[in-house]
């Protein structure tokens, strides 16, 4: 009976009542409550083993930071910079808290290998939480509180999404945890010096925790710290991990992985994702066959620019798109603007270096390589490109550079004379190309931007050839309006039956129709399209309402894109130009 | 035990603080070529008051490096390193140069290869009789295209490594405070009076008088934009500005990167005592820019490009149509717009200018010139010549030229020029040194280069502004802009400038 009563008290003790019996650890003076080892009752909770929560927390956060969010942290690193050189770090150190942000950037360099960086970050967070509990002298019952900062951290990183590295102070990502950890270490040392309070177990099993205390902490770490971050990330920031992953694959020139990731996320429609996909297709020569395999409607991203206002994310891919469109000077231009605005980053330095190598500006390329050589873990990049200096043949033989070379302009012109962004404007208006690839890319930009007159004019250069699938589909589509197209390309008959079927099946969605319901109106507004009238659903609105449901069926088929894809672009212009411009 | 500890600390401290002594190798193999050093300080003429010309020996086979500088007089200076970075003792350097003023110093570079020491063919440093003005002001900015963020004005003491910040803009992006700084200028090599512009937020022109500063707004509906390129009258408190409607555009496939094109420019006279501004030249048939007073203040030099087509447009079409067509015309004729140097006499008593007269007719030779700077003795015009346009800092064809006003001959400063951009330049107050911006080191980042200007009107080989760490120019990701020499240090504090810029609205100049 007494044992049972004791058990009852023990269970009650995990509740809020302060009357639970507490035992004094005579050895160290700390209060201890009886744990379940003294309770014979075999409840489910009691059957579970006690866990070393710091170790569990470390492992969970390691997984989250090193694997789940590993690519995101790697991209934060790529948009950051650190070197053991005062001059190189001056851009950062002259800012308020510059030294702290620099320290954060230094630690961030470990995310060159996310498993390594993840281990460090996890260690820092776990240690901080553990020290917080110690410094606040939390009893076992309240120890779950110590894990809340960890939850806040994972929450903020997940919520921020792309803003963690888009025109952001990347030093904060690890700088703030560093500062907190440092403060807690000092605080802990002070407490240890004066109170001689023993620290709770970190590696060993906790002696002073009941199972309820123990599992409450586990719940906080797993169910508040990690699980919501994963769920929220998957639901509301679903684009972040694929985009970061694709950016890394572009850097590593793993084009197949870029394509695979994009097509696996084909229904996720975001500009940075589409941009990386298009770059990869240009590199593999498949742009004419696969561009429309992903949805190109461009949903709204949660992204902010330097001034804190919503941004169109153009700077996330602009310099890379310029580069892969063969516009080396424009890529250099935008990389330099990025350096002026955000300071040196690995991303802009690498772009500056690569464009200089392709333009045989060896001294400038050597300068950027020398700087990158001072960045931890950048040896591979430096070694690869330093070997190309003064060796035009090696440059031309590089697979990535070889494709870019074929797309370089033949004649000079000015960026400002083309529709922006230039990589689209220039390519769509291409008058004379260096290769057939350049022409095909130009045709693809024409059909992407639905500038069909320009498309038809350029098509003449393909007479006698078998056009890529999407170009063929576009020609077939236009041949209904311009029959002479089919005369020039007799093979188009292959595409005609499919086109007829498509038009028959989708005609009701293509045409304007009378009447618009409140539900449809709300749906259009949600899509960013303001309905034009009450009583009539105009053609583009009717298409917009049905675009999404038709996509899985017509994925990759150009006429679908022509009628149903990218409709918002014609309704809304969301490009924002910086006002921080001048002649330098 | 304590004594031993102190001894260890003492020895460690001494080891850390003392420079390693290097000895010249006794046996070595002589090489036929000179050492490859960065920056290239081989066979240059230097002022006796310049800071040590530290350099990097580029020799991948070398393990240890020793350098000997031996003058005709005094002790030799020996320096060395294990990584090729030769950083010389400042005191020993100064002594060596002082004792060898007007003489030559021989520099021997030794490198230890696997099979023993080698000695490269020696090069020389010629120490000029004349010193250079000790202070060099400049702006640091990324060689960017349109955008700017962190930039500042600095003053370097050329006799040592000290760099003084004159003014830096906001270090962190802030919509309300972002501003650009440009066109710093001094009156007659003195920092008693200086000015510079603030663009965007907190905009205006900051005039400094001793340790006081004031912000002036030089704008009027009749003025194209505001004051741009300045030149301070050598004695009076008058400044001539050009006012330029400037645009820029970016090359897609060219050796050049940027074209900065004016779509109109005039000349203004600003009286700083009365805060009055007036037009000197206000025309549509020509664009006038880059004014420069003669050292005696009796004439004004400037650049001018003829634009009769624009005048015709303005005479025959409504303004908005003329503006629209002329903007297209300028961008369509970017490589055929050429500038000459002209001069107008100035009567100080009546404050009137005479008729323009041609001084350098570059357009007739299908060239274009900009930034005329008159030597302190009034004999030479130093200018930049390129193939077209006026913003030669972005033209690889640009070189430094002079016109000798005594015999009307124009010639390039071949020894000082490079294959890359050589542009924005200034004289020293004694007329024996010129400092200019050059992109010769990497084609992208401008670095100040110093050249001796001989009494025969020829410049010597230029050398890059020395830095304590020879890698400085590699690691610095900013360009040096608008180098200006002065005899003294800037007196106004950065705090005063910041207060003036941030906390005053600025006094509006009266247009007369």
C-alpha cells in the first residue's frame, strides 16, 4: 500500500502540484525527485528508457541542419564570405556587430560539408540550451524550458526560408548562436565559480529526472523544435529546399540532378526554380524538348530585398542566367553589383572569376582566385580554375565553358537596348548567333515569352532540319494561323493530330464565357489575377481557372503553355528596379 | 622557478618583436633576367619622401628570399622573407633614400631554389631630387556599374602607411541614409578649402573651410542637374563646376565594360562667399565639361564637344520631343562624340570670361580628350586622350598626354602609360610628379600610379602607390578614384562632416 501511495505521489509530482516529495542529494546538495526506477508500476511511460536529452537533441538537430536543411545552409554559406584577412573582411567588420557577424561567417564555412557544419551548429545549440538550463538553475521539472531557444532557432530559420541568404546578413545565422553560447559559457562559469552548483548530465543519463520530465524535454525538442520546422517548411516554404538544392547542383555542374529536382517538383512554380532548370537544360542541350515539363506560372515567394520589401528574387539567379546565356559581360556586371551591395560572397567572387577566365582576363581571374584561396574549403575551386589560367584551350575544353562559348554574342551591343532581364531580352532578339544552340535557345525564349512573330521569323533558319519537340509543337500551333509554316516544315504533320485533340479537349477552357461566380472570383484573386468584370469571364481568366487542373495531363506540351501557362505575367509586372543607382 | 618563467617570456617577446636578420648569400648563380616582382617597381624614379616600396617576389621555385638595396652612399638595406613578401624597415628605407637623393639605388633579389641560391639581374630605383606632396586623397569604391553601397573618402600619408578617413557613407544599407560621395577637390593643393558632393539622400555639396563644413544645394530649374566636376580658383573663393546630364550603358561583347555618356553639359561659376551660382556657358550646340583653372587664375580650360545636331533639334522641335530624340542620338553616336580642350580668358575684376579658343583640337585627329590639368608652372596641360567620349576611366584606349604650351606640341607620356586605362590625373604642387588612376594591374581595379615628370617634359615609368603589405592591391576589392595631392592633411573631422551631411538641410545657392 505504501509503495502504491509512493507511486501515486511520484506520478502527481510530475504535475503542477508543488507537494511532490523531493530528495536532497547529499553529495552535491541538489534537489532530486525519485525517478521511476523506484516505481514498480509498469505504465507505458515507465517502460520507456530514460534518454540523455542533450545527446538526442544533438542528433536531431544534426539531422535537421546537416541533412534536412543542409542545402539551405550550404547556400547561406555560398552567399557569404570569410577569410582570415582583415582587409578582405573589412566590408563586414566596419558594420555594427561586424566582428560577431564575421565570426558567424567563419563558422558558416564549415557548411561546405553540411554534415560537418550541421554537427557544429547542433553542438552549439545543444550546448547553449544545456548551459541555459544550468545557468537558470532549472529543476528537472522545468528543464524543458531550456530547449525553447533551440525551437525558436529552427522556427526562425525555417520561417525565413530563402531570406536566410537572399540579400541577407549571413553572419547572423551562426553569429547569434555564437554570441548566445559565449554569454552562456561566461554565465555558467560565473555560476560554477560562486555556487558550486553541479551541472545536469549531458552525456550520461539524467539522475534527477522522472520519465515524464525526460520525455517532456524530448517532446519539446522533437515536437516543437524539429517536427514543426519540417512540417511548416514542407507546407509553407516547400520551394526552399528544392531551390537551394538546385542552386548547389548548378554550382557543381550536376545538370542531371538539377533537371531531376525540378521535374520532381514540377508543380512547384517559382522563378528561381525555373531559372535553374532552364540553365541545366541549356547545358544538356535539352531546352527545346523539356522546358515545359514544369509549371511556369510563378507563385509568390516569401522573399525580401535589402530594404525589407517584397522582392522578385531576380538577384537569386540573374548572374547565373546571364552567364549561361553567354552574356559574360552582363554576368560580370551583375556579379559586381552584387559585390557592391552585399560585399564579397563566394557566389559573386566565383562568377567574377569564371567570367574573367572566359574573357582571358588572366590577372583579374588570378586576383579572384587568390582571394578565394584564402577562404576555408575552397581549394577545389581554386585548383580547378587556376589550372586554366593562360590556357585558352583548357578553357574551351571545359564542358560548362564550351556550352557558354557557343552562346556568346558575335557583335557588341548595349544591355539597355534589350527588354529586361537581358538574358531573356537579348536571347529573344538574337539577330545573329554563334551556333545552332544559340538559335534554338532564342526560339525557346520566343515561345516562352509567346512572342510568336519573332519566333516565326527565326524559324526560317531551321528549314530542312528536325526541330526540337517544343519548337515543333509551337510551329504546328502557329501553322493553323499561318499555313505557310507547314509548307516550310512538312514534318509538322506529326504534331497536328495531337494538337487537334488538345484543342478539342480544352476549347471550353480557352474561350471566354459568360458569368463569373464568387468562388471563381476569389480563386482568381488568390492567384494574383484581378477579375476584369462581373458578368463575363474573359478568356485569360477562364484559362487561369483551369490551368492547374490541366497541367498534369499536358505537362511538357507547348500548346498547353501557350494557352494556359504564365498567364499572370501578362496581368502583372512585378520587376522592381533599385533606386540606389548612379554613375561610378 | 619564477625567474625561469620570466626569462622564457622575455625571450619569446624578443623573438616575436624583433625582425629576423637576413644575410646575403655568399654563393649564388646569376640569372639573366630581372626578378618578377609585384607591383612592378623595377627601374622607376621615386621621391625621397615616399614610403618603402614593399613588393612580392613571384618565384614559385623560391623557398627563401633576400633583397639588397644598395645606394651610392650609406649602408645597404637588406630584407628578406620566406614567402616572397618583402617588407622593408621604414627607418632604414628613409635613411637610404635621404642619403641617395638624386642618385641611384641598386636592388638585388636573391631566391633560394632547390639547387642553391640564384641572383636575379639587378634593377634600379632612381631617387629624384624633388619630393612629392605628402598627402594623397582618393575615393574607394567597387569598380561597379550602377549600384554603390560602402564608399568613402580617404587620405593617405605617402611618407608612411597612415590612412585617414575623411568621410565614409553609411556602412549598413538604409533607405533613408544611403548616399554616394564624389568629386572631392581642393584649392591650390591646400586642405584649407575643399569640397565634395553628396548624392541621393542628404544630397548637396559640402564646402569645407578649415575645420568647418557647410552643405550647399547648387540647383535651379535653369541648371541641367547640379554641380558636378569642380575646379577651385587658385586664390579666390570661386568654384567652376560643370553640370552634366549623365547616363550610362553597358557593353555586351566588347573589351570595354561601360559607356558613360553625357546628354548635355554646361559650365557654372559658384561664388562661395556670396552663395551665388551663374552659368558661364549654357548652350545646346556644344557640351562643356571638366573645367580647370590655370594656376594664375587668368584663364579657364575645359573640354568641349560640338553637337550641332542637338541644337538643330532644340531649335526646330518642342522640348520633350527634342529631348527624346537627342537621348537616342547620343546613345547611337557614343563612339563618334569627341571632345577638344578649349580655353577662355578670365578677368577677375569684372568676373567675365572671354571667347572660347581651341587649345587641343583632338576631334580633328579622330581622338577625344578629357580632364585637362595645368602644371603648376602653367607650361603643360596634362590630359587623357582616348578614341571617343569623355569618361576615359572606362576606355582602354585612354592614355596620358601633355601639351607643351610653349611650343604647342602634343605628345603621349609613353613611359608612364600602359596598355590599359590610364586616366584621372593630378600634378604635385612642384610640378615634378603626376599621380593618376590606372587599371594596368588587372584591367579592372584602378590603382594610383605615380610618375616623375622631368624638366624636359617627359614622364618616367610609373609605379604603384606603395602599400605595407604588397598583397594589398590583390586583396582590395575596391578601386581608387580621383587621386588628388595636397601639401597638408585634411583638418576637418569626420564627425563634423557627418553632422553637416546628416543634420543640415543645406543652403540653396542663389541663381543669378
